[in-house]
């Protein structure tokens, strides 16, 4: 067991190193590693906890380590100390002596005696003296940045947009692991049947209080079930499920999903259409379009067609005013999904937000021409930044006199209300991703 625990830690160190070095995505590397080493149950859970936790709390851990590190370290040694300290400070199931012992073993294996001695010395000093207090940081913005491990520029930006209290709650929520949620495929089953089927497979799920077709996993992984393989549900965040409601879909409609991968919203639209009408799903990348088609087949849907296409060129391919509904789930900074992809917060910059805004505008300008008169265009993002959200929506309306605000149609169970045609969801609202949705109707 001791050796197995060490292997999990070594695997976590490799992932964290790749994220730092190559700006790789932690969620993709984590899944690959779990597959590669055939990890199951507790090992996979520990690897996930160690990897996400260490990345998620990087700035806090560096603040805690600073007084104990007297000289310049090789990057992997710093990462090993971060990983070890994360376990000592934030996990209570693993005794400190076990953490220190295994970290020293990894240091011996990867480095030499001197490095092993240094790792041992630093961790024993932390164990003896405790970590420095965050109370010593007087500036509230800087303290919140270190305490919740979000870069200072981002905290300043959010405080300016939403105030200190809302920002603090969001940053704290971003440190928590998200609950796994799924959308029931109502073309072949219902919520009660799915919950019972999962129960028979040893997975506990409960009805969502906020979305009528959603379930929340309490115990077990929904993705590893027969019910999932048979297409009874799609794993999707609850905030993202709201989008299809905003489209106000009716049987027989022709719908365009302009930035469709990985296909959660495409398949949701197809399910609401219930074997009528059609959904045309576009994405820039062929491999993503293939993955979408896998989902369509798994869910037994027959009204989805996909194309590899840059949605900014959609006007050259489709007839003018030929769709009843158009969805633009636009490329964005992803600042609403920091619980799932903690590495994003360190790799993004304010410049990214400005450049994405112009891509969003180009896509909206193009696909708005494809909406039939009286039809609805929905614009959504998985971010919480006003620049990419509210401002892009306002800009669109001011540039397109042929469109007007369309009051948002959203599920009644949501604890938040739309502001006419726009809805900003924060992670702390009901535990979903940070998300933005707006709707416009063509006159």
C-alpha cells in the first residue's frame, strides 16, 4: 500500500509538472493518467484530489513555503514541496510523517541525497513551526488573492465589476470540488427511472432542486455506469443546461448550434425536439465533431447533423434567414469553470479577454443573418467577466437594430432571476459553473 500511495504521488507530481511546463490542461492529463495506470476507486480519487488541490491552491502554498526556502530550487523540487504541503495543510486523512516519508523517497529517486535532505528539512520545519498567518497581509485584495489562490489582477477586476463580497464568495466557491450532475435523456426515459437504475448499479443520485431534468451524483461516478453507456443521460453542468430552455424550442424547428463541441447543448436541443426538426452543429476541429457524433449515437438521436466549419464562415454555407433558432455558445476565457480547470486562472491574462471579445462579436455578426424573422438568437459563455458577457450582448444589440431583447425563459427552480434578457450565474448561486446567457429576437 505504501508503494501504491507513493506511485499516486509521483503521478500527481508528473501531471502538475506538465501543467506548469507546457500549459497542458489538468483535466485532460488527469484522465489520461488514470487510464494509463488503470487506477480505480480510492487511487483515482486521491490522484484527483492531490492534482487539483495542489494546482488550485498554488499561490497559498507558495506563501506558506516562502519563509522555509532559503535558496533557489529546481522547479520539480518546488512542486514536490507544494504537493507535500497541500497534504499536510489541507488533507486530514494522511498523517504528516507518511507525507514527509514518501516525499523524501520521491526526492531520493528523482534527485540525490542533498535534495532529499532539503525536502525533509523544509517539511519538518513546517511541521514544527506551522505555516505563516494570512492575517499578516494587510491589503484586502492581496490577502484574498493569497487566501483563495486567484491572481491579483483577476481579483481587482472582479471587485471592480461585482464588489468585494461577491468576489470573495466566488473565489471561495472556486476552491470546492464541483458536484457531478447529469441531464436525463427524456426521449427514452425519465428522472425516476434513471435514479432507480443507478441505484441498482451501486451509484446514488438525487433529483436536482434547480433543473427539472437534472440529477446530482451523491456517491459513485456516473460516467462508469451501464446507464450512461445506454444513453439514459448526459454528464453536463447544471448552468449549461439552462441554455436550451432559453432557446424556447418547439417541435419541428431547425436549429443551428454555431460553436457546438463537446455537444452537451446540441444533444439537449435534439432531445427537446424529440425526433422532429433538426440541429446543425458546427465546430472548427474535426476530432471534436467526431466526439460529438459519438454522443449523438450513444443517446440514440436521429436529428443532428455536424459540420467541421468555422462559424464565422457560416454565412457562406447556409441560406440567409433559414434557422428558427441559433445558439452561439461562444469561445471565452472560461473563468466560470475554475473548479474544473484550476490551471486556467494562472495562464489567462486581461489581453485574452479583449481578444476573445472580438471573436465573439465576429461570430454573432455572421450567424445573426441566419436567424429567421421572429426567430431567437441565444448568446452564452462559461465565464463571469462583464467585458465578455454584458458588454458583448449590449454591443450586439446596438449594432443590430433588426434584433430586440427577448425576455429569458429559464427553469422555475432556479434560485436566481434573469434581468430581462440576460442571466449571470455565479458558482456560488447553486453550485453550478459560472455562466452567462442572453437572448435576442429578430423583429
